[in-house]
C-alpha cells in the first residue's frame, strides 16, 4: 500500500528511478541502470533526445487527441511497446508479470526477454488478453533455442524479436566495481550493501533468489539462478550471421522483428529478407560504448527502409516528448525498457502503470502544444533540427506479410 502511495505521487520517470534506487542495493540498482565502460553511449542516448528542439504550433483545435497507431498491423493505444529486459526479478520479485499486466492495461505490446525471470507460459497465463512478443537471444544450443520458439508459438506470442547486437557481452564496469558477477559470491561489501535495503533483502528471503525460468534445462547442471545466468553468458553464439537469420525468417510463421540495428545498410538488407520491423538500438548503451545514439541513427535508417518495414527506436526514452520527437523523425514507435522497470521496482504493477501514465500524459500534452491531433500528424515540421534530411519524413508502412 505504501509503495502504491509513493508511485502515485511520482510525476516523472526520473522520480520513479529515484524511488527504485532507494529501494535496491547499490550493486543491484547499478546492474539495471548502468552501461558499458565509460557509459558515453548510455548518457548520450538521453542527451541526444535533449538536443532535439520542438517548435510549438498554436491556434489548432487540440481538444481531442488520438494517441493510437498501428503496430505490425494491429491497433496499439500508443506508439509504444515494452522492450525486453533481462532479470527483472533480481530487482523485485514479480516485476516481469507486473510490467506485462501494466502493458495489457495500457493497450500496448509487451516483449518478454529470453533471460526474464518469468517463463513464456507464466506471462501468457498471468497477463491474459495482452499482445505478447518473445525476444530471442541467439544461443549456441540450437535445439534449445528452437524449443523456446516452439513454446512461444504454442503460447500464442504473435511476434518474434531477434536481438542481434549481443554476439558477446559488453564490458559493464559498474558491475565489476560492485563485484556483481555470476555465479554470485557474497562478500563483506555485499552484506553491508544489502543491510541498508531491508525490503529487498526481505523479499529475497521470503521468495528465494529468482530463476531465469525460460532457460531451465538448457544445461542439466544449471539448477540455480547463478549457474543458469553463468551458462547464458557462455552460450551466446558469435557465429550468428545473415544466412542463419534468413533461415529463421523463413521458418518462423508469424511477424519477425530485429533489434539492435544502427547502420542504414543493415536496415536495408533486413527488408530484403522479409523482416517486418526494425528496432534502432544500441542495447541501452550496455554493449559498445561510443556507439551512436539510436535517435541520431534513426533518420538515415528510415530513409534506407523507405516504408518497406516498420522502424522503431529505443534507448533514452524518458519523456513523452521523446516519443513525439522519435515519431517526428520517422519512427513508427518507441520501445521503453528502463522506464517501466524503474516503476516496477518502486511499486510493481502500480509503478509500471504509473510509468506508462506519465509517458502518455506527457505525449498528449506535447502534441497539444505542438498542434498535432494524431500520431499521423507528427512530422519533421515539429522539430528545429537542421541536420534532419527531408527524406526522413515518415512514410506509410507497406504491409509485407
């Protein structure tokens, strides 16, 4: 009840982040909040949105605003989808389900990560009526990966998202500094950290350490959370290439999304093999430090795709105005990860819902102040951004499948 009261008073994603930080041990918070190396890309993801300036347009009847749009051929109440996030249960038990339920309530898609702490079947069971997508990491164990995809099909997930920017893990120095590693080993430093976060510690004592449920059975000896997480790190397949992606596209019978693209040539090639949507992403700044911010890469990718697939963007979305800026640069939607994650850590479903309410209210207000009455009316004219090419104006999405 107290958590619900606190999150109801949060008026920004930054405030939800502060509440989450207060609730979690430092090492656990840094695991979710941090990025690679010097965190240049992590910070630039947010700053790149801040560099874009909006041009208000008054004297438009904005008494009625339509925030809905089509994503992969189906109506979404917002140009927003939940991005896949790994291990939410390590921050707070039940976070995966809480975010999925909040997405159902908000009328937007939810993407379940391979490395989530709730299984494919559990999310389908506990977040009924939602639009579910499954995100697959490419594992060396091809038979196990195939079994995950079959499980997603059986549970009626309507799209598959392939993350392609993780052939190896990024160098995440906050985790190294906090001695966060797998298998997890407690040190005196961890005991001091956890002692100041009684609620987090009490949750772990009550429910136990979470399991990366989708990966149980990948290695017969991986029976606890630490060993499973360790096996994931060893099991990414750096040999995954265009030929294997094409075979996966041919074999998967539903919509397919590719996440982790920053180069327009890669985006153009993806459309040639029938990919339905492309997520412009640098993995939240957690992989290659110094990589271009996704919002900066977006215009060239929109131009290269030319309406043959949907183009979404993630990384650094903290305000509803960020969603408007992305749409103005040609994105069909944004994906949010940390925003709802912070909300869930602060207040489970109420917190995740609060994050989406904040973004919704800010997007609507931004559109009213800029004279845009629908998502379709958001275009490059809303931005004072001389470097944006004219060809970055959004084109209608051409149904490929």
